[in-house]
């Protein structure tokens, strides 16, 4: 009985925290997956050394810097370059030939985190002769992640591990051609991001900002409930041009969404869809 009472109290505190964050800072986590938010807040409690979620709420409401720290737990940037190499190989083989028919290309990478996917896409486009006529919009809700993405500096140890991904994804050169090693870091060629616009954008609260030919939103929707997933799919459908491309993460699907009939699979096993 006592455990059930405590769990119920904790659930109420969590809802109040999420509502307070929305009211104070306009960051909307109300339709994020409850289990995911609960895990992340539990981790934050330990790091902030707060005994209760209410104590954490009091802290972040009165200290914007504390909220920005909490945001790092709520968004938890986890990414890698050429993640799921077969996905990028399918883009290279199935999507790029069709993108080449457009005189200019706009790509939206939604939930770009710290930029690994942005640089992966830029490298692929450069090798296919498309980067110079492409504008990439890279968006995220976490300012710290966007700042890191803009810098294009990654752990050298991680980048060495990404080399195998790049090769399996159909890479045409040596991966080391794209970065300079300095101490324990890899600094990526700044020309890869010359046509990239990094911007703060929330799939929960913001609207469409441009027509696009391809949208990549990978491993973001798994943290949303169905209502918020459908909102995101609605934004993507509105943004994409006729017969534009939508690519999702390996654990994400359009199958049960309200927009299922508005897209058709191009390479279903790689979660690559085309607006119908």
C-alpha cells in the first residue's frame, strides 16, 4: 500500500514538473513517452541530489541554469555517424538517384542532436555531387546539442569507430579525408556545413518553416506518445513536396499513425517512405 501511494505521489509530481517546465520555459514534454520521461527524471534526481521531484521542480523554476542542466537529461543526445549503415546505403542507392532530378534540394534533419547525422548526410551528398545544391536544415530543442553540432568536433575514439559504419554505408573515400585529428578530437571539414542552417525547433510546439524534398527524423519519435507522433507526421507531410522522402529510425514506423495512408514505403525495412 505504501509503495503504491509513493508511486502515485511521484507520478503526480512528475506531471506537475512537466507542466511547470512548459509554463515557465515553453519546452513541451507533456506528450513525450511517460516511461522515458520517468527514467530520465529519475536519473536527474540522482545527479541533482534532490530527494523528490518536487524539490527538483522548485530548483529548476527558480534557476534557469538548473533548467538547462535538466534539459540535458530530458533530451539525452545519443547518436553516431552513419548509424545503421544499411539505411544510408539504401538512401545512396534508392533515394539519391531521384534527388538528382531536382534542380535544388532542401533537407530537414529533425532532432539532429549533436550533429552526427548532419555530417553523415553532408558527406553522402558530397560524394554524390549534390551537396553544393542542397540546403540542410538541422533542428533540435537542445541549445547545447546545437552548439556542439555547429562546431563539428567529435571524440577521435568515436570517429574511428564510425569508420566501419561509413565503409558499410557505401563510402567512396577514406573517412579520414573529412576530418583533421587534433589531440583526442576530430575536427570535421567546415565546408561540410557551409549549406547547413542549425536552428531551435520543437516538433511539439513549432510549425513548418520550409518546403523540403527529404526529411530525416530518426530515433526521435520513439520518445513521443501517439498524439505527438501524429503531430510530427503532420508537420512532415506539410513540409514535404509532392513525392518527397521521409526517413525514420529502425524502431519507428508509420504503420499505426493517422498519416499511414499519406505515405508509401520505398524501402520499408530501412524505414524509407515517399509522400503519396
